[in-house]
């Protein structure tokens, strides 16, 4: 193992403890996960309850304002797959909402607008 890899493992406990990630997810085969991607926006619907895991409580506090799954993953220093598993549980209990990001609409073709304008002028 290279020295840089050892240093990263020491700096990030999540990388050095795969058992911790397994315990956090609690889902050995990854089935029934929500269809989330890195840009899916997440917002909490309520405050953390006493029954949620500590990582899920942090997610609920972070998502008072909408955040992407990538941002949540970065703030928690957890892999995307682990965050997806945590979010799936929160979605199932309806503590959060998720949606695709709002995409800026593309402008219509200029020639189409000119044709409509000329057609209206002829009326």
C-alpha cells in the first residue's frame, strides 16, 4: 500500500472502517433503494426524531434548505452509495422530499420567433 493511501485512510475514518459503513447502511444487498442521482435535490419535511440514526439526524438538519445528494455526501464525508441508503430510509418514513433539479428552459429558436412575429404583423 502506498504511503499516500495510508495517509488518506488515517485522515478519513470512513475509509479505514468499512464495517462502520455497513452498519450505517444496514442494507446488505442494496435492494429497494430510491432512484437518486448526484443532482437530486433533497429537503427535510420535519425535525429529527429520536428513532433516526445520527447520520440521518445530521441530514435532516442540513436539508432545512434544499441540498443535492452530492452536497450531502460531501458534508458527511460519506460515499454516495451510503448516503443514498440513508436517504432511502428517510424517504420511506416521509421525513424528507426529493426531486430532480429545476432545469432552466431552453429558449425557442430565433427563426421560429421571427416567423411568429411576422405572422402576427400580417394579421
